[in-house]
């Protein structure tokens, strides 16, 4: 029965040992799975296990009490077995539940667990010693029987636990070292992961910004394409208009040639008519009345001209106001030029516009060259006419009947003035329309701005949606990233693949450098285009300034033409006065001729003959003067023809200048509209450049961060390479050390097996001795008289107990060493298996990487490429901005020089105006002098006329006296008759013939005048003169 009880107890203790080993294996597995941290739940589970072990110890004590009270029974042993099985079942179920609940990690070290575990084992050993001491105090018979069984069991347990403790201590040391290494590795990986996350976020931001910029550029390209189409349509329309104007010019030239031919014919008629007009003498007074009425009309015309001049002065003031506004706009342009830095990126798209503008400017240049040629011709003609006018001022005294022609010219001038007024009204209407169109265009521009803003808001919304979608994808990618983190930790083992990736990245960098060189070449070409465009802008500005100067020149010419018109009017008045004087002289001469041709007495014949001779001489003189005057009149008529031709040319030039003025106004408006559009585009470009500057600052900051991260990554890469080499060396050394350790362990195991075999033999010998001692004791139970032998037996028992205790200690130590060595071998094999499995998993993961992760890698590479491109582009933009700043400063200096030139030109114009005023004053002084000379001539001619009148009265008185004497002496004698006959001698034939010639010449002249009147009845003045002649007849 005793042997069976010992077997049962041994089985119970072996079951407990197996349970403890299973727990230790599970804990090790948990530690391997959670290499970074130790779970708090494991600690709690260990505490619970300790609590269960304490309960078991208490139950063992109770069982020991029952053994001591009831001595040793098989029933009690059976009950103990049943209880232990129940406890084992409960413990196993409890361990399973606790292992399933383990998930989270904690920072509690394994030393605390092992300390608790070792303390619990020490408590168990102490309790077992107490039980042994307790049994020694009981009867020797029962104690010896039970102690032999317990000693065997305890000796085995001690050996096994000693081995386990040794193995666990070795494992603990290895785990600590591994734990420290893993902590370092985990911290490094965490830092890497944080940096990678930051890089990914920054690259996403960059992609988002690039997409926004790309969309903005697309919108601008579409807008510029539309504008190009509009400009092409306008160009086609302008070409059609140019063709129409050319056709009109050809028609006008034909009409001008026809008009010139008609003018030549009319001039011939006028020359004939001027020769015939000399006969008209009696009708001068009536013509003077008509002239007075015409003078009144001329005064009215002059009054209207003064009004027109006042209106012109007001218009000049308005023009000066417009000029001041243009100066203001120039000042604003200076401020806008500073904002011109922002146009760099959109200059490519504006180049097409500038090409069209250049074509327009070329057409303008051609027209301007034509007008300059015409202007030079007119200047030469004006100089010739000025010289002729100086020559005419000496010959104007002989001009007669030029009032009719000049009146016609005055009417034409009035008609032209009315036309000019109508044209001015039309221009004002067109100006108002242009203002309305400008307001309408401004409204359309504001509406387009609102539409663009709405589009931008819609694009922002779409971008926000894409951002949300990207955030969702980022979350999914973060989950995938966390899953791939473990795989990424295992990547460092495969250094070969990393080297391949590095080579591929270097190739990609080479490709990026080539692309960057291409981009730099493109940027240089763009800079050349920008420089050309700036030159074209300067040319446009210079052309605009020249056009303004031409407009001022045309206005000055108009003023000169008006002054010439006034001069011609004054010359007409002078010619009228000279004609009046010439007519008066002719009347006086006719009266003298009539007096001479009348009947006179014989006594006064001689005197009259003398007077006639004198008068004939005077007539010859007057005829010579008359011939000279006729020649001069012919010259004047030729000059008048030239003047008319020049007037027609001036009118044509005036019309051309008007058309040119209108064209220039339209072109100025178009230029203003283009300038406004350019200003608005500049404002938009300024906003875009501000955004780009902000983005540049952001990109620079991100770029600096990336550079720092790259440097850090390079350093970390070097460190990792060194660490990898060191780790490989450590692994090789560790492998060799482990191989040596395994050999030593095998040798030690062999030695320990030999020692175990020897100790087992010793224990068997001791058991035989004990059995023999027990048999002897049983035999001596019956012998109650032998007391000294009992004392000897007790002494031997004490020695045996000491030997047993020493053996137990040795067994514990041996068991602990064996357990530790076994655990180390198992752990080593597990680590090797784990390394092999991780290599396989890593290879499999590389082969079967998530496509999203691959896409991320590709995007990462693309973003790096774009990032480098953007940085290069930014540097080029900065250099371009500095260049454009210099160019703009040069343009400002040029504009200042142009403004100074304009001021100098204005000063010259003011000087020319002052000189014109001086010339007008000189002309007025000359008119006054001519009037004084004409008054003096009248005074000088007045006595001669009075003398002629007195002579005529005396002749009439003499004739009356003669008639009375003849009546009284009719009845006288023959002598008296002879005397009368002598006195009544006939007039000489010469005088009679002279009178007849005069009468015939007068009749012929009158007949010629009548024919001229009949041929020129269309003229109003001619009609009136003809009516007066008819009434006179």
C-alpha cells in the first residue's frame, strides 16, 4: 500500500510540473509574439496562478494534518488524487481563458514575473520542509514509511525544478538583451514612419497645388484662344474696309481730275469776262448798293466764324483736359508697370495679340508715311504761295470785279463751315456713343469677372470633394501602411534589394536631370520671346506718341487755313476799294471825253485842241498803264487759278485729314480698349503672381524641410548600412558562439547523465538499506525491552535525513541546469525558425505587394521629379524677375525722356502761336497803311475833278451865249452872213472820226457785256446787273 501511495503522489507532482511547463512555454510564445512589450494581463495571470498555488499549498497542509491524525490510509490518498484532478481541470481551463484574453502590451519587465515565480517555488519548498519536520515528530514507524515515498518524489521534483530554474535564468538574460535591441530598433522605426508620413502629406499638398495651377492655366488658355478668334475676325473686317477705302480713293481721284478740267474751262471764261467788265461804268452805284448788302452778309459770316473760333477754343480746352487725363493715365501706367512683373507666365499667350497689333501698326505706319509725304508737298506749296502772295500785294490795286468771284468763294466757305459744324456734331454724337460703348464693355467685363469667380468656386468645391476622397484613400492607405509596417521592418534583412532600388533611383535622377536641362532651354526661349514683346511694346508707345503729335499738327494746320481765309477776305475788301477807285477814274475820263467830243466855239478850238493833245498824251499814258494793268491782271488770274487748285487740294487734304482723324480716333479707342484689357490682365496676373509667390514661399519651406529630411535619411542610411554590417558580423559571431555552446551543453548533458546514473544507484542502495532498517524495526517492535538500540536507530535516522537533504539540493541544481540548457536550445531553434519564416514572408510580400502601395511608390517618384522641376523653375523665375525689374526701370527712364520731349514740343507750339499772332498784327498794320494811302489818293484826285467840272460849266455858258447871238443876227446883211458862215465852219474830220470810233467801241463793249450776261445768267450778281442795264435802256 505504501508503494502505491508513493506512486500516486509522484503522479500528482508530475502533473503539476507539466502544467507549470506548459505555462512557461505559453509565456515564452507570448513574449516572442510581442517582442516589443510585455502584457499587463500576463502579470495579472501570474498573480492569479500564484494565488492558486497558495491555495494548493494550504490544501496540502490540510492533507498532511489528516495524514498525521489518521496515520496513513489508502482512502485518503485516493481522495487526494481526485481533488488534484479537479484542481488541474480548473487550472487548465483558467489558463486557456487567460491566454485567449491576452492582446495588449505593457512595459513590465520579465524580472518581476520571474521573481514572483521563484518566490512561489521557495514557499512551496519551505512548506514541504515543514511537512517533513512534522512527520519526524510522529511515530517512527509511520514517518519512515511515508518519508521514503515523499523523499523520492521530492528528489525528482527538486532536480527537475533546478534544471528549469537554470534554463529560465539563461532565457531571461537573452530576452533582456533582445528586448533592449528591439526597443532601440522600434524607436528608430517610429521616427522613420513619422518622417515618411510628413513627406507623404507634403507631397499630397504639392500635388493639390499643382492641379489648381494647371486648371487655372487651362482656363487662361481657353480665354486667350477665344480672344485670338475675335481678333482674327476683326482683322478680316479691317481688310475689307481697307479695300473699300482704296476703291473710294480711286473714285475721288477721278472726280478731282474732272473738276480740274471744268475749273480750267471756267477760268478761261472768267478771263474773257474780266476783259468785258471794263465797259460797265454807269451801273457802279447800284453795284455799290449790292456790295454793301454783301458786306453785311460778310460781317455775318465773320461773326459766325468768330463763334466757330470760340467753339474751337472750347474744344481745344477740352482737348487739353483730355491731355491732362492722359498724363494721369501715364502716371497710373507707371504704377501699373511695377505690377508688370506678374505677367511673365502669360506672355506666351499674349504674343498672338501683339502680332496682330504689330500688323495694325504697320498699316498705320504706311498711312503715316503717306500723310508725311503729302504734308511735305503741302508745306512746299505753302511756301510758294506765300512768295506769290507777297508779289500779289503789289498788284492787288489793279484788280477789278473780283468781288463776284470772291463772293462765290465766300458762299462756298459758308457751305464748308456748315459742313464742318455738321461734322463736329456727328463727331460729338460718335464720341457719346463711344462713351456708352465703353460703359457697356466695362459692364460686360464685370459680368465676365463674376462668371470667372463662380467657376473658381465650383472648381474649389470639386477640389474639396477630391480632397475628401483623398483623405478617405489616405485612411485606407494608413491602414495598409500599418499592415505593411511589419513587412517594412523586415526589409532591412534584404540589403541586396535595397541596393537595386538605390541604383534605380540613381537612374531616375539622371533622367530628371536631362528633363531639367530641357526645361531650362525652354525657359531661355521664353525669355527671348519676352524680350521681343517688351521691344514691341516700346515701339507701340513711340507710335502712339507720334500719332498724338500728328493730331496736334493737323489742328495747327486747320488754324492756319482759318487764318488764310481771313487774310483772303481782307484782300477781297482791299481789291473792292481799288476797283472803286479805278471806276471813279474811268468815269472822270469818260466825262472829259464827252466834254471834248461836244460842240465848242472856234475861239476855243485851239485851246481845246491843246487840251486834247494834253489829254491824248494822258490817254497814251493811261493806255500804257492800262496795258500794264491788263498784263498784271492776266498774271493775277493765272495765280488765282493756282490758288483755286491749291484750295481744292487743301479741301481734299482737309477731307483726308478728317478721315484720318476719324481713323485715328477709332484706333485710339481700340488702343484704349486694348490697354484697359491689358491692365485688367495685368491685375489678374498680379493676383496670380501673388498666389505664386505665396506658393513659392510654401514650396521653399517644404523644399528646405525635404532637404533636411534627405540629409537625415542619408545619414540614417549610412548608419543602417553600418548597423547592418555590424549586425551581420554579430549574427555570424553569435552563431559560432551558439555552436560552441551547444557542443559544451551536449558534453555537460552527457556528464550529468553519468552523474544521474551514479546517484540513482546510490539512491537505490539507500532504499535497500532503509527497507532493511524498516524490517529490522518491525522485528524489534515486539522486543520492548531493548532501549539503547532505539537511541542508535535515531542517530542513524538523523544522518540519513541530512544525506537526503544534501541529495535533494544537488538534484535541484542539476535539474535547473538541465532545464535551462533545454530552454536555450529550444529558444535558439525557435529564433532560427523565425528568421527563416520572416525571410520567406518578406520575399512573398515583396512578390505580392499591394497595388495601392506600388501606386504610392510611383506617385512618390513622380512627386519627387515634379518637386525638382518646380524648384528649378522657381529659380529661373527669380532670375527672370530680376531681369524684368531692370528692363522696367529702363522703360521708366525712357518714358520720362519722352515726357520731357513732349513738354519741349508744347513750348515750341506756344512760340509758333505767338509768332502767328505777331504776323497777324503786322498784316493788320499793313491794311491800315493801305487804307491811308487810298484816302490820300482820293484827296489828291479831288482838285483835278473840281477843275474839270468848272471847265465843263464854262463851256456850257459859252454855248448858250453863242446860240443867243445867232438868233439876234439872222436878219443882217450878207457880210454878216459870210462872217456867220465862217463862224459856223464844220468840225474837223479827225474829231468826228474820233467820236465815231469811241461810240462804236462803246457799242461793241456793250454788246460783249450783254453776251456775257446772257451766258452767265446763273450767277445772282450777274442777273441783278443785267436787270439794271435793261431798265437803264
